[in-house]
C-alpha cells in the first residue's frame, strides 16, 4: 500500500472538526493527523504536524480562511482544499481562494450543521487525493532560485525564448480567468 495522505482539518465548528475526519478516515489511504479551530492554530499545527493537504473553512474567528490561505502560501505552500458553506453562494470568495492558491473547493451542504455531510463525502475524499497528487507537480521557489545565474555587469543578455500561456475555461470560470488576467502586465502580448 502506498503512503497515506496526511490531512489537517481546519474549521471553527467543533461538529465539523469531528465529522470531517470521520468521513475522511472511511478511506484507508487518508489519515487525519490533526484539527484546528482557526487559522492561527492551523499555522502552528502545519509546522508541527507537516500535513500533505489542509482542508480549510472560510469563516473563522481570529484568523479567517482567506488570511490563513495567504499565510500558508507565503510560508509553507501546500495543497489546500476549501470546505465552506460559501462555495456556492459566495462565488467571489471561492474564486479569490483559488486565485490565492487553493487547489479546489467543496461546498458544505445546507444541512451540514445538523451533521449531514454524507452528500459530499466522496467528492471531498477525491479532491483531497487529487490535491496530494497535484502537490508533486508544483515547483517550489528554492528549486527555481537554484537555477538562476547572476548576470555579469555589462554582459549582453540573451533574448529569452518565446513562451506561451494557454488558458482554457468553461463559462463558469470567467471570473477566475478575469482574476488571472489582472495579474498580467498591461503590455503583455496576447492573442485571443
């Protein structure tokens, strides 16, 4: 059997911190290594437990999910799956989380507060596994920094090769695409 996916569950609801691990541990390839009730605790637990994937709620006291996500991506980037009631109604918050580096999101069902998470169990488990696989494909900053050679003063700089960025979207992803394009410089050459 391959190595289990180590997951940290972050949610301010004590009920969710009990139910989500119960759901995840139905799958023998997933191990919930801990839980945290807000972003501040999550950052400490990430450092201590070194999870492979984090599930993260958006609305929490002290440090909310969005700020926690920013901090995770700055200090120790790792795959994050947003698990929130905001994922359908608050599309902007979902797209912002994806733009900040979240791998994916799962919308908690409206009846989640009464303990009914079975409707999202399969989806959540699958997205956590995908997030773990996606983590292996990321290039971290130190790897890139090792390849950069300092340019000597007065040296001729070679013209870089042409690079192509291709983006394919569905109609539902227009907002996310718009967020991506805003990050490009105004003089970025584009062909549509």
